[in-house]
């Protein structure tokens, strides 16, 4: 597994998200009340950035800003039309006050 630094813990408030370009696809990292979560940044319906969507801290969901598809940030599950496929999730680690995502190493060669 490869660790990719996202930000410092203090740089994301609960309900905020950051989009990072890492590996084969952009990833959205969200801060919820209970911690940090990472999912594929592209809505499975229309490939719109989920990091730009509205976060519901109570339900732990993000709404796609384009067509309103709803995703569970913790599991990646699609929870509302028009999306029917989940988004990929990534492990998140906090190390010395910094947020990292873990990705499988990709052999390019």
C-alpha cells in the first residue's frame, strides 16, 4: 500500500471536503464528525466531483451537485437516484496530525 498525504487534520472542518489527484482517479476526502473518509471523487452517474457536493453530517452523505445523486461517505453506497452504483472507498490514516489515504501500488512498466 502507498500512503498519500492529503492535508493536516486542522485544515478540514467537519462537513468539508478536499479533492486530490492521486493515482488513476481523483479522490474526495471528507471530514465527518467522527473522522475522515475517502471515496472516489466522480459520481457514478455523471462523473461530477463529489468533493463539490453538499455534505449532510447527520446522515454522513454527500449529494452530487449535478443531478442530486446521494452517496454514503462511509461506505460509498449509492443511496439515491439517479446513481445506482457505489463509489470506491479508500482507507484513511491519521499520522502525527496529518491525513493520509492508502492506495494499492500500481506497477507502471
